[in-house]
């Protein structure tokens, strides 16, 4: 469903954060010579170079290396698809809403590449011995950072502006939905070991909160990507407002309960890192239990802030039918 951000007008250009407007040319090789087309070529090149450098020396052993390799390959493939669709003028035949898909993907890709740019050097590259493989891994990290900046720039250029009718995913609440689901996925990765929460019902409640809010936010994203917002038995704006309010309340409970039961000795928590035997020595590709608990607490706070901002910004949207 198209939305407007307060007093909006219809535009047919892609605007940059500096206020400049770039006409979008599709179905022609000229699309690649436009600023957005050149930016996507940079995304394609940087992700291609990143995974090629790593693949040439086989430097992606372990879960963290595999995640980084997957990120670069996935971003390269989807960016290539977007370029082919725009060069061929195939937006009308694309199975997802073209009003929402490119910016949704760009936001996810920026977060994916950011995670790879942090995880790969800190959990993999630093443990490599000096030599050709390490040099290739460092160079791949550099190109991963370039890709992250390129995707973030696309989001900044194509997000909704006041006075513009656009897809929901281009608005601040839409982009926050992407952030909320991404952070939830990172939380799931950190709590993948059941022993971190199964000993306390309060911690199991926190896991339920993360799961429920993730599913609801993912449903909102999929409804917009599929242009299926009119399939709900109630107005879509009401669904979004209720989702944001419910998520704020649920995450508020998780923000209190998770640190309380993980770090307070009165509730069976472990307040000191050095007391955790799993943190006694460094392990390549391994994050110890105490660090995982701390990471989840921090990510819970981040997602709560995101949902609060989502709730506030949602009130500024005006939904229109076109």
C-alpha cells in the first residue's frame, strides 16, 4: 500500500540526501550511467571482489567465515538480478512490489555487509597467520566495507521524503522493520544454544518475545513486498500501530528480565565474565556464553529503541490508495 509522509506529493524521481534529483531510466543501458545505476555497479563489483578474494585462497573456514561468504555471494546475486530487471524494463513482471523491493533489499544488504565487515576480521582474520591468505582476507574486508557504504547510500538516496508518495518500505517505519527483523535474527544466532535460557521460565519468555515480534514484523514486510496489505481483515495502518505498540510492551519486559536472570546472582545469573569457564581461553570462531548473554541484552535494548521509534514515526504516515 502506498503511503505518504505527512504533506506529500507525487514524484517520479529518485532523490539523493543532498536534495538533488536523478531521473530513473529503465529498459535501457543508459540506466547504468545514472547515479543510482553507477552505485549498483559499485555494489556488484565490491561484493564480487570480496568473495572472489576469499574463494581464491579458501579463507572462509568455520561458521563465521561461511556467513561472510554467504553474505557477499547473496548480495552479489540479488544486485545482479535488480540490474537485469531494470535494464530489461521488467519491473511489471517481477513477482514482488518494485515500489518496495529494491530499498528493502538495499537496507538488508547494508546490514548484512556491515555484519560481515565486523564479524569476518574479528573472528577469523585476526587468527590467520601472516601471508597471502591473510592479505586476501584483509582486502576482502575492505571491499565488504565499501559494499556496506554503497548499499547504505542507496537507502539514503531512495528513502521517502516529506511530500512524496512512496511504498511503505521506503519510509522510516518500513526501514525500521528491516532493522528490527535483522537484529532479531542476530539475537537468534546468539541464543542458538538452548542452555542459555531453558533453565528459567523468565528467559524462555524472552525468547518467545523475540520470536513473536520477529514473526509479526516479517509478516508486515512480506505483506508490503507482495502488495497484499488489503488481504487483512482489518485496516493495515491499524495492524502496524498495534504491532509497534505490542512489540514495545513485549520488548520492555524482555529488557528487564533477560539481564536480571542472566547477570543477577539472586536469580541464578553470572555477573562476572571471568567466572564463566567458557570464557577462560580464546577460541577461534567461538563466542563464549557470557559474551552471548551480554550481546543479547544489548541487542534487546537496540530493538526496543527501534520499536519505540517505529511507533512514533508510524503516527506521521498517511496511507492513500492509488
